[in-house]
C-alpha cells in the first residue's frame, strides 16, 4: 500500500537554527498537510496545502514557518529560527481529495528536538 | 472554535470485556475520523464516519456517529492485548479546500491479560 514517507526520523538542532523537514506524499494525492504532536499531548493542525499554495493555517503556523513543494514529489516544512517549544513530533499527511471519504494518510513523523 | 473532547483519557481493560470510548465535539460537522497510534508511531486510520447514524465495524472495533448529539463512540468488543494503543477521534473543520482536523486528546488503552 502506498505510504507517506518522512525524513529524517529524528532531528536535533540548537535553538535559533533553521530546520527543514521533508515529506514525500502519496503520489496521486493532491492535498498536503503538516500536523504536530508535542510529547503526550494532542495532535495539532499546522497547515494545509493545495495547488501550490496554503489553503489554511493555524495560529501556530506563524512567520517562522513555511511550506514548499519544490518539485513534483517533495513537500517540506521549514522552521526558520527554532525555539525550545518547537520540540515535537511533526507529521506530514496527504489526501486524495478534500472530500470526507478521503481520509488523511499520515507519515511516520519526524521527531524534532530543539536544545 | 471547534473543540473535541474524548473520554476517558486512559482506559485499563481486561481481556475479553467490552468498553466504549466517547468523543464529543462542539460545532456542527458530519465528518469524523478515528485513528489509532502505537507508541512512537504514526496515526493509522481506523474509521471514516460521514453521516448521522453512520456505523462502521472492523474486527473488534465499532464506531458510530450521532451528529445531532455531536457524539461519536468507539466500542471495543472482547478486548485483546493487541488493541493496546492510543485512540484519537478527529473532526473535520469542513473548509472548501483541504481537511483541517481537530483532534481529541486521545484515549490511551491498555489491555491486561
């Protein structure tokens, strides 16, 4: 079964550094998402992306965050200047459509640790 | 703002017994999803519920949706150890382009022999 792949699985960075988290969504999917989960807490929506632009973003997704689909396969999340509170598991997801019967398929996540 | 509440937060189950997890949400939506997460792993889609009265079953798990009560339940029949995981419900904010899921806090299930 096709799956969403994310790299790296674990990223350690120092506060103030830039990080790029990478995702390869399922190939025929058109909608892409980033969610995050701080350890032991609920999963939170960050951003949705369709047709090469952001369709919606949450309050968490401030100017320090950006997303890009640089080519036909990758979808990236960049954090420009990381803060300690950015430490979390970041999940990429994709869906075929935005219709309800097209559930989100999540990747295995990137654990970001900011020291 | 859409709020999704799950209870209980933690459920210790005995093998062979039945249990129910509840998911309440605050605003109208007819798109509700259940996911399973094993420790350190991703979110696995279990059920998609798209209409009032929808009921889906897979093995020992059954999910239902009551949109009027804004309530979904996940029922576990005759629990077994490999059902130990955290279960999340998520409600779609229903925007025109793209799904924005609001997740409940999760129910951590531990099935003991």
